[in-house]
C-alpha cells in the first residue's frame, strides 16, 4: 500500500510541476507577444465598403 500511496503523491507532484511549467510557458508567450505588438505599425481601421446598390440595380 505504501508504494501505491507514494505513486499517488508523486503523480500529484508531477501534475503540479507540469501545470507550473505550462503557466510559465504561457506567461513567456504573452510577454513575447506584447513586445511584438509594441513595435508593430498601426493599421487603418477604415474598413467600410462603398455602397454599390446604385450600380447593381442600374441607378435611376
């Protein structure tokens, strides 16, 4: 039974370590993304398309 309990605790420790590693990687990625965005040029946000209804329907 002791070996079984020992496996459970080691499995829990392994899961905690894996979760901590995953969180650290996500934090590293977020920091990297923010650094990339800060140097990126801003895009124009004017994306509205002109209304082609007159051309489509033949106009008046």
